[in-house]
């Protein structure tokens, strides 16, 4: 049985039961007239009564202190039908009789001795039916409106045979003929709109004509400008009123000014829309904020709509910087959006807003990225000199430059001699105990047996020299033998390749993670077959001892992981701060974003306009993606690693629809809403085997990916291979929903409650039953009952091999 359907039926039955109880409760509180019967929505009085006034339903005295828990106005608003028949004393209805019944839709006043009835009683109601059978009115202008409603077919009156008394005769109401009795006519001094400038004074006129003479007035509720009314009557049938607006306010721009004329027969109105022009004002200009892209948010107000221009050293015109905004009344709200800004974009940004009435500017400082210490001057050129330097000054400057150059040359020669004489020491120039380095250049550094800065005896065996990171010694070898495993003096150490800082050229920021920032960079001399290649660089932002230990541990761990579906780790750079890890660069970014871009509803911008993409992923491609991820997990399991944060945001996509598992912090900022912020971690915290990632400490809070975690990980912080299998089931769900967030309709606390109660995600639309069965196999509550990851890989491979994978979506 579908658990979700079962609980839905239970909830519906409970709601229906509570509604019935609530209805009986409210009905018991109604004090109904003696000859009537009342319910929550209806008053029905079909017995003869001598009452002279319209029946009013009241609340019974419940003995409370006077503060009823029931909203009286809401109680009367729920009454939609009233039936009153044969009340011999009911000759008229008053305005107050209908005020409470604001939700009334059907009114039956049949067979009552009414002599007149006013349309104004019903002007604020949405009557679908008004029954007046058997009522004989006095013929006159007072009931002319009923005749007009009959002719127009309103409120069902055209289906009724109505009469009025004309002296001693009773005639059909539709045959009544009365002169000088009609709906008033209205005219205003301006057409549909009136344009003015803020601060102006302006007068508008409204003339209402007709018989009987109408009442005329302007409705000014909500108007901000100072206003005065002057009324004039021109007998016999014209009523004029002038409205003067003093010091017109910009807040009245777009205000709809309405004049109303009404008499016994009905109402007419006419409107003028006010257009107030005023110079622009910049209400908001915020510092850059990181969203999907980086945004300088702004709000500008002005009419006519102002033209916006941005200045940063010069007028901004770039394909990586664009203005996005929406219009609301006379407000312009939007963002100056930056795509992957770098420290070169730091500086003042000035917004200029101009219209025909004025110009205003405002400046904000934008800080996007701190310039890394190893980043060279982007153009390599010196600061340009002043073109107006006098010849004498120029000659003197050249002399000084030549002298400094000569002195520098002599100094460099002396230093070179000293270095060759006394040897090379601490080549990296790092603080800490002096360490020697053998060989001419370093190419690898093992990170192993680090214990709070204490060197174990086995690292001082004389086979490799040392370099100091903080207070920690790390052995460095010139020609490394990679991926040697060992944890004692008798077993070879794991060696990590060392990359020279001068070989890393920063290009732009890709993201920011728990350890530090991630950059796209060019790396020289990384592999023998290529002079340069694009890489992803992760820097360590916090140089404290704990962070350095994590950095060293992760570098050693990643060196030992080598698989086609695990992101390749190239090595580290430790000659100075910040410490750096170098990974392969996956062209198409994280899998979650890739799925969203290639979903059925994906849109891309072409020349600033949204255009539907034609690269929707098919079933075979989804299975191909899932198979690759499962292969990576099989490898991690064979190495006794538990990932703890498997999700599409932590998988990367390369050329040819190649997918690899990896997590080096690129997703932690962009996908911050995927993590649950927990202040404390109650219960045992068990990890079986080394873990790649998992919970992250941010600002004193633990960030947990609870939407991907099984119940035992949420309740007991227990992470195993089986918990990774659960997370893979959620990855399958993400793939077949094109990157939707699991439980996107629920808050984090609600997600935890659902998972603990045993609920699982619904089957995605278009997902084959066989794939959903795999998901359910991953989501078994007991870890030992979940499917084995090797079996999952085999099933996915079998399902996908019959259909070819087309890669044209990658362009």
C-alpha cells in the first residue's frame, strides 16, 4: 500500500470530522428567531410571523466573560442564503438590516407586504438570486430600479412575475411607466488620465445630471495629496463638484480618482488616472551579495522611468556584467549581476539614474574577492608615468633608476655567492624550524603521521628531507612514487605531488567551501604531455593548526583514491600561504546545475531573451549518469571509505557526459539551503572507515545534509556504507526530477520528522518503475536490508546498455 495515500485518507477523514463538529458547535451558538431554522450558512423562515423587522441572528450567551472565541463578523459572513416568507409586519428593509450579512448570495422575500425596496441595500453584495414573488410594491420611482434589473436579467428577476399597485389597479411591474426617473449621467473635465508634475496644483470637475437630482462626490480614500471639495447645484437636474489637489504628491502617481453619481434609480461613475511625474531618487544601493550569481541590489524610483547607467572606472559594458530589473508602478528594482567576479572587479560602482526632470548618482564599494598573494599583475605592465614630466626631471629619474639597477645587480651577485657557499635552506621561505631540502626542485610531499606538530621517528630516516608547514614537518622527495600505503615505519609513506606556486595562474573564482575558496586556474608543467592545462584550485583560508591537519589528511587521502569516476587529485602547493590543492577541472560543472539546464522546462538567455533549450536528457542518458556514480561508490566501498555527503551537487560533469564523484567545497556556498544548521550533535557519532566529507562546522553550527541522510544518521550520527546507499537513492531521485531539491515543499525540521516516521520520496514523473524500485531498495529503514551497491550498479548497467547514449546535448 502507498504510505502517502494511506496517511492522506486518514488526514481527510479527520478534517471532515472536525469540520462537522465545528459546524454543530457554531450552530448551537446561534440564537435563531422562534419561527426560523438556522444553520451555519442559512436562515430559513417560512412560517407566518408578525415581526416588523428583518430577523437578526445573534450569539447565545455562553456564560463566558464576554470574549468569544468565535469571530462574530466571520459568523455572519458565512451566511449565504436567507429565506423570509409571510411576515405580515415586514413592510420595509433598513440599511442596517443587511450590513452584517456581507457574504449573502441568495435572498428570498416572497409574499411579504413590502411597499418599497432600495437598491442601495444590495450595492455591496454579490446577489445571484433575489426572489420577490407575491410582493406588490407601490408603483413609483422607488422601484424603478427593480424594473431595470428585470430588463437586464440581474439576480434572476427576469424569471419572476412582479406587480405594483397604481392607485386601485395592480399592473405588471415591467409595464410601469414613469417620467423623470432614470439612472443619472456623469461627465468629468478630463479624459481617462491627467498628467502633472510633483508639487503642482490642479482642479478636476465632475457633473452628474438626471432626475431625481443625483448626489455627486469624488472618492478620495487613499489619496495622499491635500484636497478640497466645492459643490454646486444647477437646478433642476445638474449637480457639479470640483476637486482641487494642492501640492500633488508622487505617492499619488497611478491613483485612480473616481467620481460617483447616484439617486433612487441607481449609480454611475467615471474615473481619472493621475500621472505624477517626478525626478528619480535612488532608494537602495546595496553592497555585493552572493546569490546564484553575485548581485548589487538596487531600488530606483522616478517617473518617467529613469534611464540607468553604471560606472566603474568607465561605463560598464561587459558580457559578464549585466543589469536585471523589474518595473512596479514607478519603482525599478533589480540587480547589477556579476558572473564569476574576481578581485580585478573590486572598486567603486556608481549608479546614475536620469529622466527629463533630473539626474541622481549614488556609489557603493564592491568587494568580490581578496587578491591572492600568488596572483601576478594581470597585464604585467608597470604603473604608467605622468606624460607631463619635465625633461630635467626625466633625466634625473633615469639616473636614479640606473643607479638602483646597478645596486640591485651587485646585491643579487653577493646573495648568489652566499647561497652557493652555505647551501640552500628553507627554500619555501616559510616560518618555523629550519629545514633543509635536497635536490634542485621539489615535486612531491607526503602528508602522513602528523600528530599536532610532533614528528614521529619514522619520518626522520634520512631518505627524504623536510619542509615546515606551520609547526609540522613534512617529508619531501624529488621524484615521488605515488600511492604507496603505510601507517608505520616499516611501510612506505603515501607521497603527494608538490606543485610550484609559480606554475599556477589564477583565472577566476568558482565557489567557496568549508575549507576555503575554489578557483579556476591554468597550471604549467603538471603532466609531461601538456605544457599547460586548466585545473580547479582549492585554497585553505584558515591557517590554524586544526585546519592544516585537515588539509594534510585530505591531501593524503585523495592521493590514494584513483578511479575513472572519482575526481582526479593532482597535488598540493605548500610553499607559502595559502596552502593549495589542485584537482582536475570538469568543464560542465556540478551535476545538479547540469540536470537543471537540461530539464524539460530549462530556459537559456539568448541576446537577453529566454529561449527553450533543446538538450533535454533522455532515459538512457540518465541511466548512464547513474551507472557512473554507482561505479564510483563501488570503488569507495572497496577502499573502505564512507563519503557521507553524496548528492548531485557533489558530482561533476565533464566532456562526453563523463560524471565523477568529488567534493572539494565548490557546492557548499551555492547550495547552502541543502544543509540543515544544527547547534549540537546529540547521541553517538560513529564512522565506519575513513570518511571523505560529511558534517561541516560553520559559525559554531554543524551543517548536515539531512535531505540525503538516512534515519540512523540523523538520529545517531551513524555513517556507514549503507548510509551512502541511501544517499545514492536520493541521487537517483534528483536525476529523474532534473535536479529538484528532495522534499522541496518541506522545511528542514519537517523533513527530519518525515524521515524519522518512515516516509520516503514519491516516484518522479516519467521515472520507470524498475528505477523507482531501486530507490525504494536504497531507502529501507534497516541498513542491513538495503540493496548492495554492486548489485545496484549491475542493474543500472543492464537497463542502460540496450539504449545508446547520445551526447549531442553537450554541444
